[in-house]
């Protein structure tokens, strides 16, 4: 499984919204500048995230985007699934609809299933709030390298 820029940028954008949770809407321009992303590309990601109830849009001069739910209730897996689709390490071990042909004839299918389950467990265990907490801890305890 290789995560595309859609998934990576989507998680970064949602992280940025989580960092400013409770402070009002954040413009895509601001998100793009802070995360080093393309504003135009973020516009394409905002629509599916809005439809899925991950983010909400606020119109007007002071408008922008906010998380639709608390950061503690949105996982990295939620964002990835909206933008990338079902999670899977291989085509024959994607969550949701297993490939019966592959499962019966592939001697290593069980390995791919286990890897997929572990990926799902990890991305579903990390919330946007966890990412914010980690970033805040790193800011308070910077690591110096010589």
C-alpha cells in the first residue's frame, strides 16, 4: 500500500484544522502556506472531506474550514478512507470485500490479510488530537542534534 498525495495532504490539512480547533475557520490559503501544500490541490480535497462530515465550510470574508467534529473523534483512518478509499496492503486483501479467488488460491494471502489488519489498527487508533498533542509536546521539548 502506498499512500498518495491525496491521503497525505488530506491528513496534513485536517491536522492544521485540529491545531486551530476552537479558533474559528481557517482558509485553505493559510493551510497551504503553513503545511507547504498546493492551495488548488487542497480545494479538490475539501469537497469529499465536507461530504463525509470531516470538515465544514464557513462562507464569508472571515470564512474558511473547520473540523465538523472534535479532533479527538476523527482518526487518520477516517481521513484516508474518504480520500483514498478502502485500506489494503494488496488488491486481494483490501478491507470490506475480500477477493474470494485470491483467498482460496494464494498461499500467502493470510500474510497480506494480517498486514492489512495491522495497518487499519494503527490508522484507526491515531486521532487528529493525538497528532496535535504530539506536535505540542515536540514544541515544548525540542530535540537538538549535533
